[in-house]
C-alpha cells in the first residue's frame, strides 16, 4: 500500500476526525472509501454496498457475526413457545 500526504482545511479535518470516531475506524479508511466512491460514481456504477456503506457497522452485535457460523445455526427456524 502506498502512502500519500494530504492537506485539509482545519474544518474538514475536524469533520473527518469526528466521522472516524463515530464509525470507529481510521481517517485513512474514510478517505480511501471516499476516493473509491468518487471513482465509482464517475463510471456510473453504484453497488448495493455503496448504497449502505454509511450503515455498515452501525448496529450493535458481535464483531465476528459475518465470519462465525455459530450465529447462523438456527437462522430462519421458527421458534414456537408453548403457553400453559
């Protein structure tokens, strides 16, 4: 991965810092995403992931939910509770 430097106005850097904190990620990751989105829009291609990018990671849950199969063991099974 190549490193570049970037000069930002103080107000934009403050917004970037706040967004990184909100998303619990790095400023570099946000800048990379923004550059990728800019190039994707230029080509006219928008994926489903692009449409929900700001929602990814915004809901509480286990950090390994997408890779740990134990969370899917009973997914979709209807559970019936008997009442007495």
